[in-house]
């Protein structure tokens, strides 16, 4: 089920503080709270989200500070059935999205538009095998399985995670959420388990397109596929 909810309600969203930007580069792990009940994916303001820590991302892939109007926060929760991820992004420039969004199937090339992404490696001893999940402000999505163990990127385009998405566009803010069932990873975490990964946002058009990263990859050109830079996802009880 793919759910898209476009609204234009409120006014300007306050910018994140420079302190939040500094924190986003120093924090190398995220504690993911466990929830007993599932969250309806369409409920972007469900009170259950208040149990998740707000992770502020305010740096580009290069570690340079991004403008306040491009920064975002991410929240992660886990349940018996799935991993939940919610993005809340400042949006002070025109959206770069499809004019005719299709949420019924994965969209190749989605990364060339405005998207938020999460990479997840369930095996902390094999970070070069990981999964990529993207969501656009339109609710469009893509899921991929990546293998870098050969030194070249091998992508499984037929990978099917069963992820669900929802999104909402407001004045100067975009909210997006995804629900990824544990079957997508071939395993389910136990309390205390540590997985690896990174979190990103692509926003705007060239030549000023922005590539934000929770853990900056520090490559010469924008490149998110750097598993040695992954941070830790720690599953709480």
C-alpha cells in the first residue's frame, strides 16, 4: 500500500541550530527504541513517533555545513514486524519531483530528484552487503540490494522488500515515512543487536544540488556508497 497526502498548511519552519549541525557529525550511532504496537504508515503524526530520538542532519557528504533550509531530521523505531523511518525536511526551494508520480512500483532514477535515503547493513561484519531504501516527497520509492564485496557495485534491481511509504508536503516542510518489514533483510534484530548504515538527503538542482549525509562520506565527489563510513544502528529493548 502506498499513501500520498499533499497538504499546504502552516508557515515557516524554524531553522536548526548550529549546535544540531555539530551534533550530527559527532554522533556515530543511533539508539532505536522498540515499540509494542505497529504504526499506521499513513499516520505521520502518530504519538508513537514521540518515542523516537530526533537525529539532526546538517552536513553535506563532504562534511561542509548545509544551509539551514536544507537540513532534516530522521527518526527510527522498531517493532516485532518492521523498521520504521520518518524524515522531516526543511523545504525552502521548489520541489524536484515527478509531475505524474507513480507509487505502485519502484522508480529507477529516483535519486535524480528530491529524496531521502537510508542504507542498512544487517551484518555488521559484512558492511559491503547492504540495502538501499529511498522515498520522495511524492511518496514514490525504490528498494535495492547492494553488494560491493567484489570491488564493484552489484545491484539487485529485482529485490523486493515489501516496504510501505507515506508523505506529506507542507509550506517549507516535507514529511516522509517508510515501513520496512524484517523479511526485507532476511533476519530480525534482537535487543542489543547492532546493524550498520547511513542516512542521506538529495535536494535541489544542479549546479547547487545538495547531498546531505548523517555520516559524511568525505569523497571527492558526492558518493553515498561508502560502507566504511557507516554508523551504527543499535536496537534497544
